[in-house]
C-alpha cells in the first residue's frame, strides 16, 4: 500500500542538512564589529580678530562653527580667539584685546613673511595662514595639519582655586621648542556701542584672556598656574574656562603638539 506522505529524496535531505549547518554556523560565529574609527588628531586653530573690525564677525562665526561641529573629520580642532589691540583707537576698545595677542600676531607675520598684520586672520598649527572667513581654506588647512604626526602632550591636575588655575603639563620637549599655555573664556559677548560694529551684539568662543610662553622644560610635570583677569559689567562671559597648552618650534612657530582641558567654575 502506498504511503499517504511523500518520502523526501536524498537531495532534499542534503538541502535540509546544509540549511541547518549554515544557520548553526551563523549562531556560533560572533557578529563582526564595525571598524574602530581612527582617533582625531589635535590641531590648533588661532583666529586673530577685533570687535572694532567689521570684517571679523563672519570669521568669529566660522571659528564657532568649527568648534561646535568639528566639521573636519580627521581633526580635533582646538580653537583660540585672540583679540588684537591695533583697532582700539578707531572708535571702539575691544574689551578682550591685550598686547600679547598683537605681539603674537606680529611674530606670525615675520614667520610668514607678510608685509603687515591684518584681521581677521586664521593660523592653523602655526604653519598656514589665510583670511579668517575663508571656510574652504580652513577645511584644507585643518585636514592637512591633521595628517601630520604630533608630539604627545597632556594637561594634568588642573583645578581652579582662588581665581587661579593650577595645573601641570607633561610632554616631550627639547631646547628647540617652547611651551605656550593659554586660558580662555568658553564664550563671551559684547554690546558694541561705537566703531565699525556699532549697534551689534558680538559673540565669541574660546576667547584668550591670558597667554604665557615658557621654556620647554616647563613641560616636565612641574606645578604651573594662570590667573584670569576680571571682566567689566558691560562684557559678559559664560560657561567654563578652557586651558590650552601647546609645544611650538621656537624658530618657525609651527605647533608640534597641543592639548586642551575644560575647567568648571
């Protein structure tokens, strides 16, 4: 008497066994992990700017966008807004400007063999300079800087006490390098009453308030400190402080390694 159920063929048996083996193999093997992304290379981006300069607000905004979005994928952009003093006699004294910023820009002018200083000016890793509102030039310069090897440098034991930041820096330095440390306000704004930007509210990020150049041996972990000047009632700062430390070549000004740490008030 014929069976009421069809008898599977040998080929059908083999197909079933193969399917079971593939299913069990998939369960037994761990799922493949996505590749670990490469770490971002720290890159220093300095903007020389002034509240007395009508061409500067677009550059201030570009620096803020780089800071907040980090739009160059290979880089960790560490930004500094450095307010110069030579616009102060043209109707508006920039409350965040001080002579050390103008002096620093003059040094770069010599390094880059420029005829004169100007604002807004971006300098990336002390190696490339361009008009500070040029987003395409900024992207290219940051990507190029991120592709180059850097010296390791770290900020350690940073703390705020009695209006002073106490910290140490550990890095690989030599007699051809210098250590530069800067303390910056996370964000500031001003109501500009006179000059080219009269009537505007200007916003800035990572505004340098104190900057010191030290010998390279200061990167040996010794105790260091920076104090931040007080602001007038007409100028506002918000958020934490940013402490930035970098090693630079004494002759060329090129940044060889940079680190940043945020410090709560």
